[in-house]
C-alpha cells in the first residue's frame, strides 16, 4: 500500500502550516511540486531534506507515468502547490483523476488540510457564506463576457482570483456588468503587505489605483 498525500502549504506566511503537514513532508519518499524553487524555500525554513520533483499543468504524460510507477512500487508521495491547497486552480486534481482512471487500488489518497486563499478571503468578507461560488481565474480573452455574466447573475457571493497585471481591467469590466456592487478585494493575503479593500466597486478601483499594484488578488463579489 502506498499513499499520495495532498498537502496544503502556506499562501504567504510560512508559519501557516500544520504540524501534520510538516511531518508528512519530512517522511514521504518524494514531494511533487509546481515550482521546485518555491517549495524549496518552505522546506529550507523547516529543515526538510525530502527530494523534490517538478509536476505542473505542462508536465508531459511521461512524467505522469513515472509518478504512477513510483506509487505502484509502494513509494509514499506528497503533492503540494506553490501556495495553498492543491487541486484548486492547479493541476493537482488531474493527477488524482489519472490515478482513478488507471485504477490503482493499492494507492490511498489522503488530504492534509490547511490554508486556502478561497476560504481565507471568504472568512473575512462579511458576506453570507453558507453558500458561495468559486470561479478560479477569469479567462484572459475568450469567454470573459460569459464569466462576468455568471458573476452578476449569481444569487450567492462569488470568489475568483486575479493577477496584478489584470486586476484593474477585470474590476472595471465587472463594474460594467454588475453596476456598483459591494466587493471585497484581498491583496497579498497573510503576507507583510496584506491589504483588504472593501466597498462599492468604483471606490475599490480608486483605492487600488492609488496603491502599488503587486501580488496576487482574491476578489469576493456580493450575491445578486
């Protein structure tokens, strides 16, 4: 029996990691990660010596087959993303789906819960969060109109990610669809320059324009 651990790691502040996650990362045979340079910083901080293997959305089938063979051999692996919980807007779920597809009854898939930018933003939004929709990143070109229509028509709060390069463009487009609706925009969550913007979209846009636009953003839009 082998185990693939799906391990949540900090979204910014390196202290936001569970004791269980540290223990797993120390004791598996190999850690699968999006970017070895990013994960290496976390491992060095906690003096973890486990070997790393790059696995991301562009990994070829040969790499996936290599990983499956390691599991067949009884190796215990941990899958991490650059930040947060694997499988949410990253390729972690594809590996799990592949394991299910080929049928590996000797492999256990074990979640090691922890940080997620989605739930972190939801927890401080102030909107009713008994139900909400998460949409990942907006499309960069095609289907953007459909994306914003889904946001504006949702009766539940909607959460999505955006990069610093497109945040203002996205908020302005969102405003044209939703009108001046209430939003919460979280920048650099858990990091030194964490900033939470709240209020009507137009107000938030002006505040972001006055600041340095850097870091990743999480946007929470109130329901219809």
